């Protein structure tokens, strides 16, 4: 893609209301644009990161047994929520926007009721279970403390997965498969996530598992075990209680995902029954599994961005482009290189703009592509293009590659 064609631009003018590192850098880099508190538009660079995160999530979830992707509506009929009693629940009233004539609809804060309604329409026999489905969709919640950029919003992108099982044992087995998939997802994005026992919140009275990433700006306090692979959220244990159980290290952390045992809370309320082999009717048990797509993007920038350097060092797996080609020649020598890279299938952003070298490098620091290629009079004199093969981790390591070899080397 040509950088001159991006439907966005970098900016140095960021509102003083933005205090989070992710909000400042993503705004400066032209990834997002704030519409109102907790509401952001995703511009081309931001959308590419979101899609790459989503692709990693899909890859792992599509490999789970009996699991497929759907897309549910965000306008949810009031009647579905009245079946479970959550329409008038105080906790849900705080976070769910009500819209339409006489507030006939709730605006997608979560989807337990709609997915259970779909389930009861299509599944009726024990032979059809277990079954699971997920979506990656926008959620809307009346967040009173909309702050921290993408990490706490009123409109955000989330992956929510729901599973239905005949027995608690089968649910437990699938639950653990999802937990393992989550850890692989975070690892693929360069994040160290800690499985953390927590409360069920407004979704269930059964304890849940969160996936927390340690960060100085974290809103949660967790107590971590010696191995560093499991923790307790302070909402379910005091520091003394945690220490007595071997959770001795205290950390600030940000939640990037959670998984819940819902049991029969929704299936029973909505009379979603299954016929067994002997003709009896049973209520299936249910699990739900959330992962914040846009929140993960914010956390990555908090951990891997630098306000002092004005840079975002994306992991290779989610960088908006694999290669950033910067042309510093007057006669656009980089054009031919760009065409060669595209023909070779390289995911490349070509800075073809008529700007100073300083402006181009400043923008390149915010783009944070895995590989940086510079075509300049000096590099051509040295024999080709200057290539930084691992800009995020080793920006000092450079080599000159002939223009004819670039496409082969970078494909």
C-alpha cells in the first residue's frame, strides 16, 4: 500500500484528556481517532492490527472441536432478556444501553441470551452435543470510567465464545481446551498472560478464570504464584489469604480475556432442553469465553510503545505491515522496489510521500513494521537498500541488500 493513499495521517495534536500511552501513540500514529469518551474509530493502520489479532484468535478457535464462527445481532429483543430476568437486573441496567420505541431492544453488551435462543432453535438431541460457536463483534457498554484508551471503552471489539454440553465433565474438558488455546493466542502476540482465578461478575456466581497481563498501568491487583503461571484476583482473596496458598507476589495487571462456567443459568431460564437416549429431557450446561480484541491492541501498545521515543514496537505477528519501504530519493527509485515486493506477495507499506527524511522516519517509528527498508542516495551508493530486518527488537542491526535481491530475501 502507498502511504500517500492511507485514509489517515499522523498528528502531533493529541487532546490533553488522553493520558494513556496507548491512546496517545495510537492517535499520533493515525491508528485510531477518538469520537467521544471510550469510543474510537479504527483507521487503516488500526484496522490492520485488529484484523491480525482476530486472525490469530480465529486460527486457535477454529481448531477446537465442534466450534464454528457466527455473527449475531447487536439489537437484542427485550423479551429474550426478560426470560432470564436480566432485563431488570441492576448490574445489567448499569451497563446495557436501551434503544428503540419504549426501549424495546438492548444494545449488545453481551450475548448469552441471543446465543441460547439460537441454540434452542437448532439443537434438540443428545447426539448433537457438544457444540460451540463464537463471534468477533462490537460490544456496547455504559462504562462509567471510560478511560485508558482502548483498554476501557464504551464501544469495543470482542471475541465471545459459547459452548453447550450434556454433562459438567464435558464442559470442564472443553473449558480447559479453551484455556490452553488462550495461552497460545497471547503467546503468539508476544504477551505473557497469567491464568487468574476471579469472581463471576454479573454473568455467574461460579468463580471464573481471567487472563491477566502484568503492566504498571493495570487496574487489577493479582497475587501470583512462585512459578508465575497462576494467580488470584484480589477481589476473591486478601493478600494474607493468597500468601497462605502460595501466591506471594503482588502485581498490577490488565485483564485481556476471561472464561466462565455458566452451568444451566441461561439454558434453564430459557427452557433450552435436549432429549437423551432414553427419551428424557435434560438441560445442557453452558460455558462462555471472552477475549478483548481491541483491549489486547491497547495492552500491546502500553507494553511495547514509548512516549519518549514516539515509537510502537509491534510484535511481528500483529504489525500493520511486515515491511515499511521508505523512499528518500528525488526520482522515486523505491517505486520499482515497491512493485517487486508486491509481486512477491510481501505485505509492504511504501512511503512515497514528499516529506523530509526526519518526518518519514518519525512516522515509521509509529508504524512499527517488522522490517524497515530505506532507499536513499547513500544506500544506493553503498550498493542497494538499507534493511533493518528486526526493527522492533534490534533497530541498530542494518545491512545493505541489492535492489534485485530484496523481493527474494523479504518474501
